[in-house]
C-alpha cells in the first residue's frame, strides 16, 4: 500500500513538473508578417529571420500561381531537430503519425507548418516553400481534396528548380515503358528508390502539363473549382478540362513517348533538346546492355520463369548508378 502511494505521488509530481517539450514550447520567440506567424527557439533567431525575410515573397508567388487570396495567418513552427519538431506536432496535432524522416510537415486544415533546422539551409528554404504550397492548395480546394500525385507534384513544381536527376528518371521510364499509372499514385508512392523517383517525376511533370498545355487560366479555374464544387477530383477535372483524367494522361504519355515534353513546360532552348536526345540514346543503349546481360544470366531458366525473374530484378534491383533525388523518401508530407 505504501509503495502504491509513493508511485502515485511520483506520477503526480512528474505531471506537475514541465518537461523538455513544454519548456521548449514556452521558450519560443515569435516573428510575424502579414500572412505568417513564425515561432522558433531563441538560438535559431538568425535562421528564423532569414525565413521571415523571404516568406512573403514566396507567399505572393505561390498563391498567385494558384489564383488564391490567403485568409488569416499560417503558423510556422521552426524547431532545432526532428525530435523537437515531432514533439511540437504531437502536442498540437495529437493522434497524427508523421514518418520520422520528414524534413517538414504541413497541416492545411489547421494552417500550420512545422520545420526542422538540422538540414542544410537551402533545403530548409525549399521545404518551407513546399509546405506553403500544400497549405495554399488546402485553403483553396480543401484538405485531402486532391490525390497525392497532384498535391506533391504541385508543391515540387512551386518550390524546386528543374532537377536533372528527375529528368533522367522520367526519360528512362518513358523510353522503356515503365511509367506508373497515375491511379497508382493516388494514396502513396511505391516503395523502391527508382520507382518512387519515377513517381515524383511523373507527378511534377503531369501537373506542369496541365498548367501549360491548356493554359494557366484554366489551371487556376480548376483549382478554384475544387474548392467550390462537391464532385470528386476527377469529375471536377473532366468538367474544367473537357476530357477525363484517363484521356489527359494518355495525351501526356503520348507526348512523352514522342519528344518527351520537358521543353515547353520547364525551359526553352535548343541546347536542351540536344541534351534530351543524348539522354534518350544513352538510356536506350544502357537498357539494351542490361537486357542482354540478364538474358545471359537467365539462360538456364524455363521460359515461363524467365519473364517473371526479369520483372522482379527490375523492381527490386535497380541499376546501381540510377540516382533517386529523394533517396526513396518524399521531401515532406502532410
């Protein structure tokens, strides 16, 4: 009985004494702009000031590209490392289960963003813009209204420059008919470094296709319609664009197969066409060499088993020199 009483007393004392997370929460300083409230510990004042100096510029560009006007402030919490960031998330959004590798998190329905400072400064700035895009889309269309491939593709397009690695992955996937159907990217990206890289490359390029092939005005109209019409995402897309998602996807794939299509979406210049042509030739030759090697390795197998083993080898053992820009992990989630 005495031991039980002592345990209860100890538990009460621990509950009354603020923990590390509570102290960290109380010690946060604040900087405010017209649309953002940035909270941060005093030792991150320099980095917080750098964010504040640029955040309204990012805001104007990102919201402007979507034809949106922000209402209210978005709270951005900058913490020293992943442990402190996840502690802050747990306190403010109990029950959420973000992955431990996330560099940033956005909760569009609550207009909150969480960032960690233990990453390179440029990566932090990119992640901040990525999460602002998620909040912007959520404020317009509603949280969870768009499939992952659309929200991630849009956020990447609004926050990152053109990545050569992503160009390479999509070029090779288009060349050897390894593109993933967009429906497979509705709720999550597939596991495996090469496949997840292709998934992200497809997402950002298809979003760019929608925005450029049919014009920015129609793209903005589509975003607005997502927030005003009750129909599902695909139905709203079909209404605004006058064709179904499957038809648009087929049209996009045809463009990739023919001349691949990066130029009118991300850059203009004849020199880039030369680079893309060289990439296509290189990818084709390398794929032929890989297929010949695999056929030699599988020469002793039955024909029925051969095709299965080639497929498994491709899925589970991508070429060693294939680079995944996200190393098998998305830059952020919400």
